[in-house]
């Protein structure tokens, strides 16, 4: 294993520095707190794994229902993640309806500009992950390039947009399968988050404004602080939305969010954002300036509250209160119209 060749420390020390997903832990990583946290969480994972095995009974297909939704909210064991993500998002259906399509995209004539855009970002993807290093064998860089290239040809309106490399990278870490990662990208970008990654990014801009409207009604003190200091929502939450919380929250927490995102759709992104803001409103409302607000929004994505992913995921379904798709749809229509009107005046 590549990490065994690094200098300093025992073999066990060096292995401990890499998490189960290949990310190298920082020098100030708190191993004692982590072990304490994981001792509790492993018991939860063991219980969930037994329940999932009974539910699936070795089957390769599942039907969406109330029980499955409840199971997904409580976390999908890693060994079942690919199956459930593929099924819940409709990606499995698309893969089966289009046999050989992924390979045909890779075999087609490639757009030189697209290839260059992808290559530029390739080595910036997870520099702290051993699977995305040039020296890693087999590594995931080639697979990442293939998935992004195929997707760029599949959806030329989007092509390639910064942020997509991190999403494809996470998908590959979990699925370890190019074709499945491609179809999951299609589910996310084409259906779950439409217009997030299109050139105008209208879907992304709209949802940031929608979050602002939700904060105005649910957490008015924070909305007032944002207004007092003229802080635009895009300044503090665009990375949350465009990277789907990758590199914002801890890996285990991000994967639990994605479990629900693939099953329940984009409203999960709002539930997470509202929970972070609501739970930390005292921190945010202390801000005395625009830089203070930005610093507060960074600060609230660290610490025990987000590290304890199981408790955090329970909070996202209670702390923000009710959040129906009807409410989101109405707010999206209003915010979208406003953005289009403002853009037309520029």
C-alpha cells in the first residue's frame, strides 16, 4: 500500500492517518475524540447493517416505500450504498435502458476544450486523498477523467463545470465503478439539481435565494444580520450547494446527507443548511461585520455537532420544522423570476 512507504512513525501510525475513504487526516486530527465518537457510532452501524441485511435479503432491487425511506434516513451501510443510491435515484433504471451507452461516449470523438477543462481540474481533486494521487496504483484519476468526459458529451449544455470533479470523485470512492458513477452524476445534475451546473447556474442561484427566504421566515434574527451587513447568500453558502457539502462537512456526514439526497431530492440540501444556521444562530448573530459573518458561516461547519453524523441527521428532520416540496416549488418560482428580471436589467 502506498502509504506504507511514507517516512516517520510506525506502520500502524501511518495507516491511522488515512480514513476508510482514502483521505489523509490532518496533523491536528483529534484521535481520542474520534475513537470516542466511533465507539458509539459503530454500535449504530452494526445495528443498521443487521436491519438492512434482513430488509434486502440478498436482493439486487428495492421498491421505494415508507419503511425504506425511514431506513435511508437512519443511514445506509457502505456495502449497500451503491445499490440504494442507484435504485432510489433512478440511475439503475437509466443504466439498464441504455446498455453500452457509457462506453460509446468514451469511444466518440472528443471535444478538445472539454478535455482541457477536465484535465486542468483533475490534479486539484482531493489532493489529500491517496486514491487521487498520480503515484497511486490503480488509483481513481483515470476513472475520474473518464466519468467527467463522458458526462460532458452526454450533457453538452453543462459540459464540465468546476465542482463536478469533487462530486464524481465522491461517487467513485463509494461505487468504485465508472458507469454507475456516470449514471449517478446524470441523476444528480439532470434530475435532482437541474440548472445547478448549467452556464448561467440559474438553479444554484435560485436555491441560494430560496434559502434566504426560508431563513427570513424560520430564523429571522440571522436574516436581519445578513441584511444589516449586506451579506449576499451566495457569499456564504454557494460552496455548500455546489459541492453538496463535500469539503464543508466531515465525510461520514456528507455520505449520510447524500443517502437522503438520492432518495428524497434537493430539499435535503435546505434541511442541512437550515439546521446548521438554526443550531448556530447565536454564533452568527454575534457578527459585527461582513467578514465576521463569513467567518461564522465557516466556523459552524466544524465541531462535535457535525462530527456526530447520526445525531446530526436526526436533527435535520426536526430542527428546521416543516419543509414541503410545495413550499419550495413556490419559493423557487418567485426567486427564479426575480433573478431573471434582475439579470435582464444588467
